C-alpha cells in the first residue's frame, strides 16, 4: 500500500512539474529552504527544461533528502541532470550529475573547453577514447568518445557539510 501511495505521489509530481522547472516543482512539495536555495542556484546555472521529477519522503520533505531529475535538449545533443539534496540542521549538502551526449563535438574539444575554464584541472586517465579529469575535490569530468566527432560527458560536482 505504501508503495502505491509513493508511486501515485511520484506520478502526480511528475505531472505537476512538467510545465514548471526543477526549482518550482521542489518548492511546491516543501523541500527544506536551505536545500531549495541550493537547488535554485544549480537550476539557474544548469537551465534544465522538460519533465522534472522530484522524489522525497512524504512524511516530512523539509527534513529528508530529495532527488531531482531534469533534461535539456542542446543544439548538439542533450543533457540529463540529477540533483541530490540532503538537509542537516541549517545546511544542505548537494551533489549533481550531468550526462551530456554531444553528436557533433569531439572529446578533445570538450577537454579543451574544461581546461580553459579550469586551468588547474588534472588529467587522471586519458587513453583509448576515455578520459577522467578532476578540477578539485568537488568537480570531476569523464569523457567517452563515440566516433571521431561525438562524445559523451559525465560531470559530477558536490558540496558536503
């Protein structure tokens, strides 16, 4: 019975959030205010559009972790975002993962762009079309070649308290 109620809430939230953004969907269900402000910062930067799914504990969403999912179509592919928020007293730990599929951008072009944006980025692994790069303890990027001019990029960033 609890699973049925949870499924119904997820479906309802998905339907409600279809026309609004990730931040708007989370604010409607009562996510922790500190986490909500972190989510606002992330969504302003990421600009996810399309269906946004919010998953949370129904009993007390302001005190429980939440998970947010969004999608964005790019001129050269698409990006899927996941954001996890974990409130603890007056702070909110967060992490997000963005998986981007580029149909007409090479992994070497992606690497150059990240190296320009983060001059301290270190190459951890780079071989046979696969690369792992780290800018600092909270930002990591992985690239996987898909032919000569196509690349899949997995970017993770987090802030834990």
